[in-house]
C-alpha cells in the first residue's frame, strides 16, 4: 500500500509540473516574446482559463502527501520553512501579476504587473528545480526525522549543506530552461502570427541549452549521489525512462521545424514527465535521503500513515480524482484552439 501511495503522489506532482509548467513557462517568456500590450494580453489569454486550475494539482499533491506520509510532510515543511514561504509569496505575486494588470488603464501599472508576473515565474521555476535538487542530494536529517538548512552555507555539497549549493543551482537553472521550453511550445500551440513565430524560434534556440543542462544535471546527480543508479541497475526495465527523455529531446526540434506544434508540446510534456519519473524511480523507496547518516533517511515505510487509513483513503482519492480529471477535460475542451489579442 505504501508503494501505491508513493506512485500516486509522484503522478500528482508530475501532473502539476506538466500542467502548471507551461503557464510558468509562458510567464518566464512573457516579456521576451510579447512586445506590445496586445501581444501580452494574448499570452495571458492563452493561460487565463487554466492557470489557476493547474495549481490545484500542487495543493492536491501536498494534501495527499500530508495524508499518506505525515512524517515527511512534517519534516519537509519544518526544514524547508524559509524556501516554502518564499515559494508561497511567489505564487501569490504571480497571481497578482495576472489578475491586477488590467485594473488600471496605465502603461506604468501594466508594466509593473507584467514585471511581477515574469519575475515570479522565473524565480518559481528556479526554486522548484532547487527543491528537487535538495531531495535528490539529501538533507541533514537528524535521528528524530527533523532538520534545518540555511539558505546557503559554503556552496558545497556535504553532510551539512545549504538549500543553495552548486548542485541545486544547476537543478534550478535546468528547471528554468525546461519550463521556458515548455512555455514556448505551449504558446506556439495557442497563438498565431508573430507571436507564434517568436515562440517557435525561442523553442529552437532553447533546445541545445536544455540538452546541455540536462546532461550536466544528470552527471552532477550521479556524482553527488551515486545511489540514484541502484534501482536502475536492479531493474533494467527502468532504463525506458532515460530512453523516453532522449526520445523527447530528439523529436522536439523536428516537430517544431515541421510546424507540428501540438506534437512539439507533447514532446516537451513527455520530457518533463520522464524527468520526474526518473527522479521518483531513483529515490524509491526513500522519500527524503539524509546527507549524513543514511539510517536517518525517511522512507515510504517509516513515514506512511496507518494501513487502514491508506486503504480507506484510496477509495476517496479515486472519487476526488474522477471529479478533478472530469473538470480538467471540460475546461481544456472549452478553451481549445488559438487565442487572439482581443479582451
């Protein structure tokens, strides 16, 4: 049962990365790809019907984590209190940037909130990458299951690291490039004319950088934590995951050149999903590794709620997911197709 819930949490977090990832990516590119007020309104209209709904997956994933693995929830929220507070403020600032820009007919007002939207999107992508880097690298867990990390220490990886070090910064930059690419392919799907051309051109330019950063990040992960390869050695079938990453990266520029925009977006989605699956496969059955004594690591077995709660919760989770998936299918069907700059 613990493994089932591990997979469910992984699926929900992956859904968040893929779905909210494209509108975070749109925010990253907002000031680069949209030159006029009409073009910026078009970018916002492309994500407007779905961006807040996409964030439901983050809330649902956090709630599921709390229900299924309460020890991890308590430990993670205690140790990452500062960074999680920053992420919360960035999510709020991003929502403000989207919702408030049209409230006053002023160039200065709109420019200010466009800046909020773009800056918060950039920082969110970096912080999410840093967060995943912390989980893969390990944190200074104590025997009682708790830990504390300063925002940074000496920028080195060791038994007592900071939230930011050379490895987690690489993870943050890789996440920034990946979500920018995801946003570019999404905007190519949703826009026409000049915006569409700029989106496709940016996607092509981001592609080699994303390949280079992905390779660097993978080698850095193996260097920092060689144990991430253990599950791949034990279960060769898991090698399909890096194969999926390579396939998505190979096909992506081809689909862009062929003007198959929807296929390019699916390749970008496949890349993000495969990277998240790869991280989950590397960690299992560990939820949060200890950077010092491995015996202090939090696993799915040490952190799980009681068997009865997990069994009953699975039924209610199924009902909730049916409602959520039905809602998302409805919304995405209602707002399918290209958008224009009209209000």
